[in-house]
C-alpha cells in the first residue's frame, strides 16, 4: 500500500515537472516574438509612443499605427479612439522628439506639453 502511494505521488510530480518544462520551452522558443498581454509588441507598424494613467485602470495612450498617430482611451472594459493627430507640424514635432535620444526618459505628460506648446 505504501509503495503504491509513493509511486502515484512520484508520477504526479513527474507530470507536473514535465508540464513546466514544456511551458518553458513554448514560451522561450515558440512564442518568443509575442508577449502574453495580447500578443502585440511595439514594432515598426505598431508603437506605443507614451501613456498616462488618469485613474486606476483608466489610461490615455498615444499610438503610432502604420502611418497614423492615434490618441486612445483605455479602460478595463473598452478601448476608444479619442483623436487622430493629423496636423503635419504636430506630427513632425512628435517624430523629431522620438528620434532624439534625450527624450527617452521623458514622461507622456512632458511630451504632450512640449507638442502642444504648453509650458
């Protein structure tokens, strides 16, 4: 009786270890180009420029999607496109601020103030 219990427990531990090993290799090699928060990462087609939290679970994002610049509102229930930035001058300012390395650590609010001409 005791040896059957040990054999069953050993088999259970072996199966659990095998599951973790398979999941590790899947994450490492098969899903290496995806994250587990929706499968989208910043790339040349989709890039998150910046974001700001308004309240818990309520954000505003500036997103570059192909050649469009979108201002998006995000809550825990929905996603809304608030605006599209189409003004050429504003687009050039944002593009130039992104290409300079000094703005890497600037916050979303700082980018927004700079591009809207606010101090």
